[in-house]
């Protein structure tokens, strides 16, 4: 009985020591075994491992890809149009030993503070470089700029044991005080472009209208020319018919021409004709004795 009394505490202590000696690394983690603050071992593979209890401790670090949003900053591209920019980055702890040595007990908060400073510095450097305008930053070409920021930030982040996987610009806007001036300038440019388009349209319409007027004049002139030719040919044919009729029966032709003259001269309700009754004009109105009827 006494032996059982002694063995029970020993067993409890032994179990406690075993439990304190065992640690488990999750597949989403990496672990460092520290002894009095010094790195003794790195455990990157998931599974169970041992450590010296009370002397060694285990520090876990996330092995997944993490996200970081940078602070909003102002940059000045080469065209001197200031932009408000912020970004987000995807990063991963690649070397836990360098990471521990760089940030110490500060862990992820300290690492993200330093990484954010690196990213902001690279954003200012890349977006403020020569040949980089605000139009480039606001266009689809900024993908090249984001890759350049990522590559340059990655070089400095290696000293922290980090791997910068990706960098994206979330916001690229004009400062509030510059928006109105920019909008006015954009409006003026669009109005100028609209005025140019209207002027070009009016010029084209004037050319079309002038061409149409010219075509109308040419068509009318050609039609009048053809009409005059037809009319001349008809008059010639009519005169030929008259001449043939006159040659066939001169007396009838003279009678017909006199009737046409009477019809043209004595026409209308208010027509007046002053002429001597014995005039040759009335030859076909005179009787046998030459008196007018």
C-alpha cells in the first residue's frame, strides 16, 4: 500500500514530464525549438516531436500565405499629378530562423510593420520614377509597376525571412483638393474634342452639300440642254410639216394661219383691237363686195 502511495506521484510526474516533452506541429505551421532564447532546432514538417521539458520551449509560426494592407500614402509621378495610393501584399514566412533573428519576440506584428515600411518605400520609388506618369498608373499598364514593386520589396524582405508573393494597388485616386481642378481640365479637354468633332462634321457636311448642289446644277443644265434640243427638233419637224402643207395647198394653209392669228389676237373678255375694217387681216371676214360682216 505504501509502495502504491509512492508510485502514484512518481507516475503523475512522469506523465507530466512526457507531456511536457512532446509537441505537435500542425501542417499549417512551422516551429522553432528554443533553449534559453537560442534556436536549437527547426521543425517544418507536420507531426510529433520532442523537446527537453522546462529547458526548451517551442515557438510556432504560420506557414500559410498571409495578407497585409499598407497605409495610404501620396506619390508624385513624373507629370506632377499627385495620387493617393494604398496597396495590399501577400507574403509568407519562408525562413523561420531569419524571421526569428530579425523580429525577435515581436513576431508577426513587428514583421508586418517593417514589411509595410518596405512596401511604402518601394511604392514611392517605383511610381515616382522617370517615365512613369499618372496615366500609366491609372491604366492597365500598372500591372508592370506592381510586379516591379513586388520584386524590389522581395529583395529587402528576404532579410526578414519573408517571401513577398504578390503586390496589388488597391486605390489610385487623386487627392480631394485636386479632384475639382482635374475634373475641370478633363471637361475642358472633352469640350475641345467635341468642338473639333463638330467642326469636322460641319466641314464634311458642307462638302457634301456643295457636291449635291453642283450635281443638281449639272443635272438641271443637262436636262435643259436636252429639252432645248428636243424642242428645237420638234419645232423643225413642225415647220417642216407646215412647209409641206403649204406646198400641198397654199390657199388652205393661208386660211389656217389666218384662223390661228384670229384666235391669238381676239382672246379674253377685255381684249380690244383697233384696225381698219378693210385691212388684209380681215380678208376671211369680208363678203364678196369687200365689206366687213
